[in-house]
C-alpha cells in the first residue's frame, strides 16, 4: 500500500495499534499508531482517531489525529490546546517526588525518579514541551518546596 492510499478494511495489526493508541507512557508510539491508522477508513479506525483527537493529553497527538480525520473526509473540529496542568495535580505529585528524595539531590535524580514513578506525567509533558521539556522540568523542580 502506498503512503497516500486509504483502505476501508482494518489493518492486520489493528489490535496492536489499538493498544499503542492507549499507551499513556509513550507519546511517540501513539503518534506512530495515528500515522498508521490514518491510512484506513473504517468505523473502528475513525473511532480510535476521534478518541485520540479529543482525549489525548498531548496536543501534538490530538492535532495529528485531527489531520488524519480531515484527510479521511471526516467533519471534525480542531481541538483547543489546554492551558495549565495537563494532568490533574501534577504540581502536587512533583512536590511529593521531590520530598521523597534526599535533601541535596540533583536535578538528574529528580528527573529519573519522575520518569520511573510517573511515566505518564513525564511522557505527557515531554510530548507537549518538546525541546523545552528539560528547561521546563528543571525550572519546575527549582521552584518546588522541599518541606
């Protein structure tokens, strides 16, 4: 199948793509799944793309799903970029993680613990912030209280 061809049946790896679309700790995998699903116009693939367009926490994913749906001829509205916290209570969670580390821990220690303990937060903000992710996380870490 060529890059620009649209099929109306389901891809052979549909179940894997469905799992990938729902993997909250890997925005790149979700983006790849949207790319693949965008070549197949069926009720199931359109529903998955709509779910990503309205429900994903990373705007880049929502936008990609929107573009694929438009290309498939669906009448959809571009989602609005969320402002503020992308995941409820992110700041409280990051404060807890910082407080769980030794008093004189490094930013790298904090970053690793966030990645291990809350891969969903790490992944969402990495996907949303792009190249500014480290700058944002370090600035956030610096301002979080320690006690």
